[in-house]
C-alpha cells in the first residue's frame, strides 16, 4: 500500500495546510517547558508556553475527524526549584478545546536511567522530614478523544488488514496503564539535540488508534519518529516542524534520503516538504 507523507516547516499553532476533519490520529510530544538541557529560556513565561499548547490543542481538534484520538506525551517540569503542573494544565486545555479526556498511561523508563541526583540525594545528606525530593523515572501519555467513534464506519477489509496482534498486546502488557519502554539514549545519531520519544510510543499509538491507509499527524515532528512509524505501519503522515535544519534528519529517518532502507517495502511512497516562508520546498518520490 503506497503512502504519502507531508512535512510542513512552520509553527503548529496554525495548521492552515490541513483541512478540517482530515486527520485520523494525532501523536506528539511538545517541547518541555524551558528544560535546562533542551529548551532553557525558550519560553519567556509559563503562560506563553500554555498559550502555545492552547492554540495547538484547538487546531488539533479542528483537523481531527470526529471520534478520533489525540495522544500527548507530556510531563511536569522542574525549573529552578519550581515545579510546573503541565500535565494538569494540558489536560484542562484539551478539554476546553472540546476533547473528552479518555485515559492516562504512565511511561516508566528503565530503573538504571537515573542515578541518585543532587535533588534526590538531599534526603541522604539530611535524613529528616521536609528534605525529600524524588527523581522522576516517569512520563505521562494522555489520551483524548473528539466525540465518539463510529465503529461501523470502517470496512471489514480494512478492519482485518489493521488487526492488532493479541500476542503482542499480552506479551508487552499494552492493556495496562503502565508502559515500560526504553528511552532514546543520549548521543543517538539521529537524535542529537532533540528530546525525542522512543519509537515504541508512536508505534503502539498508531497500531491501537488508527487503521491502515489513514493519516497520522505529529505537530511537533522533531526528528520524524512518528512519521517513520506511520510509514512502516502503512499509514500516511503529516509532520509540522519549526526547525528547517531537521529536514535532512527527517528525510533520512523516513527513508527518503536516497539510501537503502529495509524498513519500507513500498517504493511508491512519497514525501512532500512545504516551507511556509517559501512555498513548496520540494517533492520527493
């Protein structure tokens, strides 16, 4: 099944290139709020950050088909000793945009991912009440739905082609609200300077919430992880990314860089890149 992929270079607070109700699934991980190692000083205030989430949520609601799912990987952030309740605020923002709050899944990173830090080590240096500050091995995956899904709208043929492997569900415990997944290791060749989520996250979301031939959107495309998994799983994709410098990375990850890539079986897949500032940037077969 040939698929089409579109990369829009611009800001996802507007998705004017995407028609109303044309997307079947949204999977993304917005930038962390002023994370010290990734986005320090990116937003002038927390209110500005929430404003970005608000516009992005409204646009996501507009472009999603009725009944469809938005998956948001997001977490609270500790900045200069102050903890910001991003998960709670993002949940409220998506509800205000019109979404129903469907589920929350906790992503647990490997136990060895964090060592005792200066923050959590305070209690060891001062073993008294009020000195406890835990390190975080968890992130939130929040799931929202636009209205109710019509299960009869999908043909029997497409349903069967998109069937989820129940053995995979059971083996990896997808049925639980705790997903244990390895994070992207620092220094990964295609993830330098990018706070990327693991491929397993969009893989599960795409398998669980979309059918083959449908369109998956990632408004914060980054290195193109969601788009890659969409292509592998025979879905179309749309990615929005503000950094033009990531175009070569995304093309390479998606297998459109002219190299040999065994992940993708259909050589008729196409990638279109649109630069809002310059019009159509390129069309690659």
